[in-house]
């Protein structure tokens, strides 16, 4: 099975090197950049990846544009902070050329502040990453985009390592951008919320992750993650509430 890898980037050269090294087995690697100011282009060149640039269109539309630059029918979509493990690579390489499935999902294991998180609702996390472009594709959501299909979905063995937040600075930076995008998307769809409901949703997020989803088993890193995720929910819905008030 010939595979094209599609990656979108923005000032992610530090993590991109590791990501590109893990997908070197692919027939084609396409990187669609949003005018990065770091050495993303040089990193791509060192790995033989095709480098393109575009304006930011939102996650779903930008990823679809990256797919449009690929020459193969099968697309492996990865983020710059994700790494294909050797077991997952072997599973992909062993797929038949005539597969009738539309999408393959992989189990993602994520890091938070230097620790692998095995609970908190973060793992197991089966995410769609490999798909046939004529049977599936990204929706156009500006944040939390996903691959949609009416076809068959299968799971692949192996892990996709996700080096998501190695520092609180990184988490807070992404939190601010992602919660703004999410609030704008909800407001556009007509969602409204009261301030008491904002607080209740935030508290519910913490206790769900800490108790129901086993965050307590991840120790202090899990506790900090549950608190941080609660604040993420608080930020997202507070921004929506402010949009409603204004």
C-alpha cells in the first residue's frame, strides 16, 4: 500500500524533526506550513519532505488542503508532536493494497509534563489517522476536526506517541488559542450558556477525569492534568458566555 503523509505546521521545527523521522517509510510526505518563522523549511528539506505554504484556514480546511497535495489514495495524517512507533509502522506496512476499509484508527498515548498519561480519559484513545481519500475526509471544523466516513473502520495495532504538552507554558499557549476557536465555533452554531453553567461544567470535567476516568492512578501529573483540563473547560465556556453577553 502506497501512503502519503499529510502534516500541517506552524513554528514546530523542534518537534517536526522527530515526527518526520518516524514516517520516513511513506511513499510521500507533504508538509503544509502557515508561514512559520522558525527553520521548519530546513527540517523538511533534511528529511526529503515536500514543503508547501498556505494561509490559515482552520484545522479541518487546512488539513483537507494538505490532503489535496498528496498523490496517493491512502493518507496518513499526523500532527507535528506525534510519532509513529515501530510496531505501528509495521502494521501500516503490512496492510494490503486492495483494502476495502475506509479508515484505520490507532491508539494514541500522550505525554503531559514529561509523563505518559494512561488514564484521565486520555488513554486508550483510538483516533482516526489513516484513511482512503475517496471514502473519507476531514470535516471543516476550525478546531477539534475529525475524519468522517460512511465506510468500514478498522483498528491498527501499535501506538502513536503524542508529545503533547512538555511544559505548562506550552499548555497555556495552546489553551488560549484552542478555547477561543472552540468558543467562536459554538457561538456561530448558536450555542449559549449561563455563568453558573460554566462553573458546573468546569467542576464536572475535573471529577469525571479524576474519579470516573481514573486520573487518580496517574499520580500528581494526573492531578495537575485534571485541574488544567477543568480550567480549559472554564476558559472555553467563559469565552462563549462573554460572546453571548456582548
